[in-house]
């Protein structure tokens, strides 16, 4: 069967076979950075292909033309739109570790206006796209482009939304990690 991934560089990064229980350096690094394995990764660990997909989406997002700050705007905006306290907490920690301005993180958590107009346009577009499940009009795309983003970055936002959707949906299925839903996410 032909590969669904046409880029030979990306295909070279994927394993030929998935181990029964992955011992991936990325999991060890996540555990080291957070002092424990974040819940979404613990949940996905039960399905190695899904876990590797999530980690690959994260690695690919880091290779986009979006800056680290813009990536966090996307990820926190999607997490907020999904009303997922687990994801908001995890990405809030990342923004703190990245030393982004605390006011920016708080605004993203609250869904408030960002002081930087370009980032605010990205936040609004991401939230609207996530809320509309991809059904967005040309005016929303044009507004993002007027803020200095291009069609490539529109698609990179979708990559970030896909990454968070995988984590959020996986974490919301009761019993996927042998634990009940966290009280913080019962409103999700």
C-alpha cells in the first residue's frame, strides 16, 4: 500500500513498527519537564499509534512557520474553546516555562483580548475555526491575512487544532486511562 505521507523526510522519522508499550524519549522528556507524565500522554499511552501521532503532530507544529509564542496562542485558544482545564493547565505551564508574559497567558486562559493585535487576530481566528469545526467563511481568513498571516499559516493553525483535538477527545473518553474524568473537565 502506498504511503499516505508523501514527504520522504517525514516518513523517515516514523517507525516501521510500533512497540507494544512505547519507551519514547519524548515521554521521558515530558515527564522530566513536568515532574510527571501529563494526563493526555498517560491516556494516549494505551494506544501507541495515537500517542506517536500526537507527539508527531507536536513535533511538526514546532517545524511550522508559526513562532513558539504563536503556537501557544493556537494551542491555548483551542484548549479554551474545548473548555478543557487539563489542556489549559498543561499549556499554561508551557507558556510559563517559555517565559511568555504572564498577562498574555492569563488573557488566553480567559479568552480576553491580547495586547498584540497580530496575536489577537490569531487567537480570534483559531477560536472561531475550532468553534465552527472548520466551517469558517472567507472573511475570517481575510481578517487573519490582513494581520500578516498567510494561507500556509491558516493550515498550520489547523495542524495545532488537530493536535489538541486528539488529546482532548482521547482524554474525555471515560475509562481510556482507567480513571474517571477529572472534576475540572466535567464541563468540557
